[in-house]
């Protein structure tokens, strides 16, 4: 879906520049005026900050404390299995906190609550990419064992790919789509909670409404960064809380 979004954007005249680093945002009178990048300065009155695992790190450079941290999430994909159909729905089982869906005639299996650990992106080198994240083999063992109880075919299935990611998590498990105080023209989008693709249509609409000045389709306070106040200003407290939220994601939401 992300590739489809990119293709649709290009068809509408959007220029997508990869391998370009952003070093800061230039402001004047509290209003966004430009973005500083490795390819030069881009003048603009609006910036949408949706940098995934790096969003909190970038906010620190602006003097902002974003209450959302990246927490490791893992999944695996099997080789094609007999009887697996492309039209099969996603299956979510709340007690072991696992989900299973079709993937290239095999199954993709992921889960929450297995050895949650958050990260400070400042601890990684500048050229770090998500694919280089170290795999937690114990996590995968527990995930496969839990899923096999409900999908016996997984016991002998061949795993062809292990996936790792760093989705951002907020202290209440909710999204953050908000203009922070002191930065007119900056919209922060974070805390997808692994559901970034599924939430993206609604999030995109809300961002567009904020930028265009139209009436938001939902109450902005529900996803405002201000809803946390200063409750999670301490990094250790924030990370502990977000790890706890991740560990009980399905229990709290379903």
C-alpha cells in the first residue's frame, strides 16, 4: 500500500526524494519558513513530520518532547502453504496477541507482548536502517509456538523471511496528529502502533484538513500531543509506559 501511495502521489506531481537527510526546520516569528536538507533549503509554510522511529529524535532538535517511542516489533513469513488463499481475512487472536494473514501464498505471523523493548535512536549510527535491527530469536520462538496452537500447519512450515520494525507507541496507545505549541505550520504524525497503513487514510485526511484550514473530521483533541501534558517528560518513565502499552496492545484494544 505504501508503494501505491507513492505512485499515486507522483501521478499528482509530488516529487519524492530518497536518501536526503533533513537537519532542521527554519522558522520566523514562530512560523515555519523552510526545511534544511542535505540537498539544500526548501522554502515552505507547512511541514508534516512523519519520520517514524526518528520522529522523537528530530523533535528533540526542535526543543520538543514528543511522548512516543519506537518499540521493536517482529513477524515472520512462511513459504507457500496448501490451502492458503489470497482472499482469506486477517485473523487476530487476542489472548496470545497474534495476527495471521496471507502473504505470497504463505502466511505472515506477527504478535505483541513478546519481550517488548524500546529504543533511543540517538544510540544508532546516522546510516542505520530498520533492516539492520538485530533479530530477537527468543521472540520468534515464542511467537511461532503461540501461533502454532491455532494454526497447526505452522509447525512444519518453512520460514522464508523474518521481519523487524520500530513502530512508534504513545503512552495511551493512540495516534498523535497534532500541531505542537510554538511551531505554526508544523504537523507531527506519530504513534502508529504498528497500524500505520490501516490508519493512514484517516490520518492523511486529518493532516490535509489541518493544512487547508478545513473543519477536521474528528475532534483534534483526541489525537493532540497536548493531551499528555507534562506527565511523561522523563525519558525512562515514557519508555517504560510505552513498552507496557505494546505488551498489552490486544488486551487493551480488543
